[in-house]
C-alpha cells in the first residue's frame, strides 16, 4: 500500500491482466482472451493457450481499440456465427451482443461486420456493467468474489490499523 489514512486507501498499482469473456445465451463459452502486459506472451503461461483460451499481449495489459477490433473480427464474431449454426439458427435470425461502452469499442469496422452477420449490439453505460451486464452479474460473480476475498488491505479505525479481508468485517458481517 502506498498511503493509507483514516479517510482513504490508496493501493499500489500492479501490472494488469485483462480477461475478455464471451458467453452465448445457452451457456456455451466462446473463446476467452487474456491480455498480458508484455511484448511477448510470457513463457510460463503458454500452457494456457488453446482454441478456447487465446493469449494476447499489449504493453499496458489493457484492452485497446486496435486489439478489441482484432479480437472481435478474428475471433468473437466468427465464433458467434459458428455457434448460430450449431444451435440451428438461420443467418436471418438476429444474435444479440452485449458490451460495456468502453472507448476500446469505438471502431466502425466492428459494427459494420456485426451488421453483416445480423448481430444487434447493446452497450451499457460506462462503469455500470457490474449492475447490468449478465456476465458480470452472474457468471463472473463467483470468480470476482473469490478474487476479492483473497486480497487483503489495510484500513484504520480509531487510529488503530486493522487488517481485513476484502468484503468482510472483523465481526464476520459482510459489506454490501
């Protein structure tokens, strides 16, 4: 921790790994993409690569417009079209794509390709996906809960340092 006071908590910034998860409405997972903060895929994670888990690299580890465009055009949209055939839908039947409205999605090539594939897109207002997005509300809830429970942070109460698990009070009550 960098700095912790009675009124604030500032975490030390670590390298970021982004995960792009896509799930069809019938529960089938589409390829999962991991974005590592590197120029090359780290050798110790190469074993994760498969046709269902795709490893990407970008120096910051964050999703960018260019990287999102590549992932959508080369992986997600083709996987959605393949899934459409597998479940017996015709090309005339629409597919719904739900996304957050992060700026990385701002590329007309993606939306032209979605239109050609008869895909309708809904974008959620920034910073609301944990409330609105089906993946965040249900599928990823257990994953995020376990990640948060494993992280510790320092907080101060009456000038005394108290270490707690994220999301849990010392008396066993849960934070809302």
